C-alpha cells in the first residue's frame, strides 16, 4: 500500500511554482514547495547588489502582467503585504531630437500624443482594451477553443503578425518608435511572426491596469504569494537543490518549475524516447546583459516625460531597434543596443537612501554571451540623459552566464524560458494537447517553458495545476 507524504510537490518557487502550489493547496491538498536557493522567488528576488541600503530587483522589475493576470486577481495578496505604486507614466520612449512618446494609463492621452497616428493607434489598441478582460484567461493559456471566439480571433489576427508588419500602420517615427519599444519585450527579431503579440498585450494592459511597481521590490510579490500559500497550510523548504527524482518526497504528483534542459537532467530516464527528443529540440532565445546602478541623483533625461515614467525604452527609431534585435538574434553584439531601463526609486522611496536612487537596465545579447555591454548600455543612457555617468555611485553587472547561475531557468541568459516565436507560442515545451503533462504519469512541467510563456503572471503554474487536478484529484 502506497503511503504518500504529500499530495503534490512543486520544484521551484518562482511565480509559476508558487501559483501551482497555491492552486492545489486551495483545493485542500497537501503541497510542498522545494527551492534550491536560500530565498524564494526565482526571477522576483530583490537584493542589495551595489551599496548598503540600495535595493535592486535582480531580474523582474515592473509588473503589468502581475496585475493583468486573471489568476493573481483572485488572490488576496494585499492582505499579505503586497502594495503597488504607479509612476505618472507607465513608459516613455525618447528620441534623439528631444521629444518622447509615452504610454499613459489613459488610452486617449496616449493616442492624442501621437498626432496624425492617433486614429491608427486607437484602431489597433482600443478593441483589445475592451476585450482583454474577457479573453485574458484564454490568451494566457494553452491552445483550446476560447470562450469568446470572435474576440479572440480579432486579437489573433494582429497578435500573430510581425511587429514590423504592424508598424506599417503608423506614419510617424514617434508612433513607430513607441510600438518598437513595446514589441521588443518579445526578445526576438521584430520581423518574426507573432512578435506583435507582446506589444499588443503590454499596451492594452498598460491602459487597463498601468505598469505598477511593487513597493519594496519584486521580492514582495514572491513573499506575498508564499505567505498566502503558507496560510492555507502549504509548506516551503529552501536550500534543497533537486538533481534526481529520488530526492523528492513520495507524492501523487510532482510539478517542475524548470525548463526542459533541467527537467531532462533530473528525470530523463523516466520519459519516452519521443518526449525526450522533443525536450532536446526545445529552443532558447536571446540572453540579456544587465546593469544595476546606485545613483546620487535621478537619471537626468532631457525629455520631461522620461523623468515621469517607471520604464524607459532607449533605442530611438523603429529601424534602429529592429536592427539591434536582429543583430543580437543573429549572434552579433550591437553598438547601439535596445535598452530597457526601470527607475523604481523615483516612485518607491523604499529602494534607496533618502535623495539617492537605484536604476535597473538590460539589453538583449546572443544566448550565452560573455561580452561586457556596460559601455554600450551606458552610452545609450547618456545619449538621452547627458550627465548620467556623473551620477553613478556604484554598479553591478551580470552577463548571461551570471544570470543563469543566479537562476538556472535562465538558460544562456534567456529570461523567457525559451523563445516565444510562432513555432513555440503554444507548443511549449512539446507538441501536445496538454503541454503541462510529460510522458511520465504524475510528472508535470509548470514553468515559463509552457504556455503562455515568460512574465510574472503565474498562469503557467495555474494551468499546470488545473491539469493535475483533472488527472489525479478529480
């Protein structure tokens, strides 16, 4: 007779692992979360990386998808200490001539700022703003027949196009540049099919929920999730690195918040040859090179809107950004990389000593790159904020190898858990009606290597847990 120590064990405490654990624990099951590091959170950790008192988000920084997640919306995380603040502008995009495009919480304000491209922007984004509350659960899940097929079809007609194709709807460099910055979050060439999807979603969610900053750092999201999970009766053990199934307590189901590479290393012998082959063929995308700065003053952006934005996209025109992303995807390090910059301390005073600031930035690089992009990134910041270098008190850089060492899910510095192009949009990590199941009964994968992919939303873990409930606990 089998004696189970737990109903389910979740390996990995990133947002998806915690989401899976919460979903199962809420059903009255006994769930254990195992985390290799000394602190929980995966990509949500916040640490003092430069100087004492300067708190930096190690990976994730700004969280539109955390508030846009249908699953997180169900959870009472505010009761467990989670608070968000909003910058006056969600994002800004400066140009060499001194002006800047903006993403405001207001759809109309954003559209009005684009001049003759106002109506083109409204035609593209307004329908999605209206339909997103209805289609979010389907758009952020596995391939299946949607509850609102007409609305999903309308979204899909644009989402499956390339960002380059969508850009041709705009006439001005201002609108095209704003769109490029949004779409480049996809971390793939802007000419790829489906590269428009993330730009559409981030824009729409920005107008619905904003791009909020968690007070105290991204760690506060992980801490709130963990505290809620524990309040339900769940258990978490840190400092437990799983390298073999033999280490895992006997349970009815094991859910892995890891990518295919780690899953093969842990459980390869348990899988069929066909499933192993699919995992071996799984493709990872570009990596990132990241810098955290401790500053004496705010970033001295020339453009006023950039000083009011939580996120600033540095890359000038659509053409320049598209070229940068194409170079990085092709193994070339661009001289003028597209830079994503977050200035959390301008709006969250808990991040730095009084009067001082923290700033977070990264650019995309070839997977596995060890090239130091510090000068290229700082040159891009200085380009739009003359005098920036004079404010630097200290800095900490991370190349792709260091990023993977920090979080083994970031293979070669890929923070999305695998490229999310048209070939892996829904077939993550394998071609299957249920991508969360493996070929071995009782073993599941719940990481960002499953639909809907990267981002702090917990939907991969939620859907994986729903599969477990259907298979074992129905």
